[in-house]
């Protein structure tokens, strides 16, 4: 249990040092971990190993945003009203596994076949690999549509997909998909990203937080 003086110290740090960090900023899981680390300084409190690992990953790659998590959602991947092939959902899942495999892999992929938004949910082995996949897929074309990628909080993801909590093995593309990735082979339904879309302020649209 925390000593009373430790609890008071943490509360004081929260008031004096951290208020400015929270204004206008969606912390996300990564930001909350950084906040925990800052509050724990000088109190003798040790962060959990998972939190320490996340901090190390962010320190190794400062381009990873604070909102990044292991999980993300791809949208506009399909239109369930127009899909006619019996195996279309399997094909979409296989394409996502193949693309994520190039960026560190995926542990869990779920195609929400009833989603009007064409959503596909992905959990990666680490925040770093998820960030690579999100960066590679956000704004890409898939089957003639521009897709978006948004991070999903890990706890929310596990509530949706309890089986993902125990997923430990990286999903490997099928042999036919691996052959398709070879130089000179036919490409998948993913296409090269178009020019970055611009907001009203003239900045490229960035992956968001779901």
C-alpha cells in the first residue's frame, strides 16, 4: 500500500506539474503511461513491466504518438451490401494479415462483416509494430476505396474480442499470399497511397484515436 505521504506527493505533482500536459491533449494509453512515470518519480513506486516496456518503445522511436496502442481499426475496407463472393471476408482478412506481416505482424484480426463502415480490427505484438502498420495503411487504397486507421484502447479491444487477450503468435500469411508479395508477382487489393488528403488548415490527415 502507498504511504499517505506518497499519495499526497502524487496528488501535489498532479496539480502543480501535470495540469498543463492534459489541456487540449488526448493522452491515450501511451500518454497515461508517461503520466504515471512522471507522477511516480521520487516516490519509490515501480511501474509495472508492461508500462516500462511501452516507455522503452516510445523512447526508442520518438515518432510514435502518445495515443498509439497495440490495437487499431481499419475503416472503409468493404461494403457488406455489395460483397457477393462467399469468401470475401476471408480474403479481406488475409490481405490485412499480409500487409501487417510486413510491419511486424498481427496477433489478431477480425473482419466485422455486418459493419456498414467496413471495419476490420487488428491487434499487433507491440505499440511499435501497430504504429508501423497504421502509418503504412492509413490513407491507402483498398479495392478502390481510401481506408482510414484509428487506434483502439487495448482494454476496449479485449472487451470486444476476449480471445485476443491470449493471442501470442504472429499471424502468418498463406503461402499463396507470400508468393504474391514476391517481386514481379501480382499485388494484393492494397494500392499505393494517394497524395495526402488536406484538412481545412492545410495539414495532412493523421491517424486518430477511436
